[in-house]
C-alpha cells in the first residue's frame, strides 16, 4: 500500500445535512409560488384519463340538471293541490270564466285575478291521477340524479387514483435516481412529507374538487335559467345576494386565515415539543426538567387553544352570515312572490319553486369559496412534489459499462479531489493504493473525512477530480449496481426492516438457504440469543426493532454481511454498540470474515484496529500518517496522541500534535 497526499486543506468535512423535523405537507391556506403553472402541470396527470373525465363531466351535468328540474316539478304538484282545493270549494255546473265573473261582481277582484292563471274546474277537487304522475316523474328524476352521481363518483375515483398512481410511481422512480447529496441536504421528515402527505392531499382534491367545480358551475347556471323562466324580477332580487355573499365570505376568510396560520404553526411547535420530550424522556428525567417540559407544553397548548378557538370561531361565522343574507332574500322573495300570486302574475307553485332555487343558489357560492382555499393548499402540495421531481438526477451509468467477471479487490485513489461545497475544498490530490486482501483501518477525529472516503468508493458521491479504480478500472466506467454488489457494509447505525430475523439476515443474499442463514448467524454470534426467543428465527422485528437490544441488532447486521460473502468489506464502527466481551467475539469473527478480502475499517475506538495491516490516519480530509500500529506508536505523531488520549489519560487540554506542513506530512508517512 502506498499513498501521497500533498495538500492539507483547512476545511471541515461535515456534509450538509437536513436538520429538524420535516414539514407535514402543505398546510391549509399555504399559497403556491406559481399557481397556474403548477395547476397546469398537475392537470397534465389527468390527460391519459381524458375519456373517463368526459364521462364524469357528462354524468355530473346530468345529475345536476335533474336535481335542478325537481323544484319546478314540485311546484307543479303544489299547483295541482292548490287548484284542486279551490276547485272543490266552488259551485258545480259553473265554468272558470263564470266563477271569475261572479267574484268580480261581488267585489273580490284580487281573488279573481289570482285564480285567473290557474287550471280551475269548479266542483272537481284534486286531480289525484295528475298528482300521482307528477310524483312518479319526480321519483324517476331523483333516481336518475342519484344514479348519475354514483357513476360520476365511481369513475372519478378511478381517474384520481390512476393519476395519483402515476404521480407516486414518478416520485418513486425519482427517489431511486436522486444522488445521496439530495438526501443529505433534506431532512427525512420533509422528504416523507412530500411523498405521503402532499400526494395524499392532491389525491383527495382530484377526487372531490373536480366534480364539485362542475356541479357548482352547472348549478349556478341552471338555477339562474330556471329562476328567469319563473320571474325575471325575483331573479334580479336574488342575484343581489351574490356580491353580498362574496364580500362577506372574503372578509371573514381574510380574518380567519391569519388565525389558521397561527394554529398550524402552534400545532407544529407543540407536536415537535411532544416528540422531543417523548423520545428523550430519560434525559428529561435525569436532568429534572419535567417541570420545564410541562410548562413549555402548557404554554404551547394554550397558544394552540387560543389560535384554534379564534380560527374556528371566525370561520364559523361564514355560515350564519350567509344564512342571515339568505333569510333576508327569503323574506323578500316570499313577500314579493306572494303579492304577485295575489295579483295573478305567478302561481303558488312557482313561488315555492323559486324559493327552493334561491336556497340552491347560495350553496355553490359558499362551495366555490371553499374550493378556492382547497386548491391553494393542493397546488402548494403539488409544487413541493414537482420540486422533488425537478431535482437533478444522479449521473447516469455509462452506455457501455465495463464488466468485471471476478474482481481481485485492488483499489486505488489517483490524485483524487472532492468537496461537498465547491467553496470549501475537502480532499485534494489524494493518492492511495490498497492491495487485494489488505485490511485498512481509517482513523481520525470527527470530521476528518473518514466516511467521505467510503462515500466516494461506493459512488454515493463522485470525485471532483482524479479517479478511483477497482482492479485498474475507473469505477465511473462501471454500473453502480455492478460496483456495489462487490461490497458488504456494516454501519454504526443499524438498519433492520419489519419482518422476521431470518428475513433480515437473508437480505444480504436473496436465495440463501436456511443452512446458510444459520451458519452466518453462528459466525456472527447471533444463533445463541435467537434460539432463546419464543419463535427463534421466525421472531418478528417491529419497525423500530425495539424488541431487540442495540447490540443484538448490530449482530444481525453483521450476520447479514457474513451471508453476503462480499469481495470487499466496509466496517463503519461495526462493534460500537456491543459490550466488551461481545466485541472480542466479533473481532475474532471479523478476522475470519476479512481473511483474503480487501477491507476498510472506520474506527474511533483504536483498540479495534490494532491488528490492521495498515492504518490511515486522517485529519481535515488529508492522510497525515500511515503504517501499522507498532510503527505509528514509535513515530509518536498524530496517531500516538489519539491512542494515548484514549487509553492512558493524556491531558486533552493540550493541543494534539499535528504535522506542521504538507512536506512534513510526506516525510513522516512516506512508505
């Protein structure tokens, strides 16, 4: 093994990481940055469903039209009843004209004018045959309206879910193409919120809002047409309600919106406090901070209560305010309609139908105001999803990749430079050779660049300059999948999925037999504790693996690496979560596992890497020393100080000795 690292940049190796809790999706009232552009792009997901959408529109129109005609038919039924009652109270053997003439002669001119437009047959009574026909017609109309509404909802459910299916598929494909840099610079909560909450919000809106818009539009147009056919004068009176309703609604919405924003802000802070307190309840108790935690909760809870009360109270005024205006409209229509009935200008059934239409007229107005608010939140959610879809993809694999039938495990860093931030260089001009079967330990203080080497080697990040080769082949000339299948990793942060212990171990080799799984478990000292569990290897691990200790979880991930049997091993503090005795056993197992394989061991506990073939000592992204444990201890340099600080209680207040210049680095570590 050899290396040459001519420059030691004074920069931090910390990667840009997303911190804190992610947003819980677009909150109600959140305004999009580009409403029409995002809405147009969102509607583009509906294009493949154009034919079903046309049927949805048609069914929505038909259902609404049938509902609109119903009040007019009910009015006809009222006319039949009213005319029948009046006819029954008139003398028989008299025509309608004679009855009107008799009323005028007796001074009842107004009554005569009122019955003028009516279908009166003195002495006949209610025409029940006609009334039954009207009621049957009404029953058919209501039935057809319900049928078309059901068909509309059924088709729209398919349209929305298929569109959301495409959107989720695009997001899933995008997540697979995004570089690690994206996940490092965005919090997990934010990414999950875009993939779940925001897409669910879009799905609900596509399911409901489109049909509501169609229904509201057809209802407004249809009701105005029907009202005009009944009475243009009453229609003009009813239309004055539109601007008044809109003014009142917008005024109240504007007032309540501020309170809703405060409510959602308070909800986020309260949830964050509860989550932090719950996850760290042991720390809270150890430092006797229960009282402070409770006070913080009480303050945020009170703030949330006030904001929620005000927002709900103010927004709740909309319905009473609109109802008040409706009642004024109802009084005006009733009085003026009654006068027109008395003067024979309208029938009683028409007045009744008109009152129903005026009631129907205000509902879509309020509905439209709600739709506008929902659309704002939905398009804001869509923008967040589209932001993810528009992120730059990971560099594609080469068109004609190099395939290595069997690798030997020689790795070389050739004049490699890299930085997470172009303005802050991290690694510059690194040269490193690792030979097949060599065990290389990488040590150094936090932020020295140890994990960065692994990220570059696995192509989670690509080098800025220079190249990394595997058996002489630039790893950028290989498919990432071909490269990574030769690596096995055991990380400090264990990752187990919900499933059995057997399935978690077999994750390293899909077609593994039970014998192979048990053999790997024994090699990693998993078999003993697994057999003490009630269900053995079929024990279900929950999502957070809380039914296993941290050490047991770590051992299972090590067993997974045993089973995968890779050519190259990467161990990142693999024994950091186990006790001393288990650590010794794992070290023995690791020595067997690493035998004949190229291995990289990242370690903070220097006792775990004393037997490594070569130790790389890193600081500020540079290799400052190299050699085995005995050689580095004799040099009494950077590694010596690190080792002594861990085991012999060296005074940590004194600065750790570092090579002064890059020339001194080369002289002290050249091999």
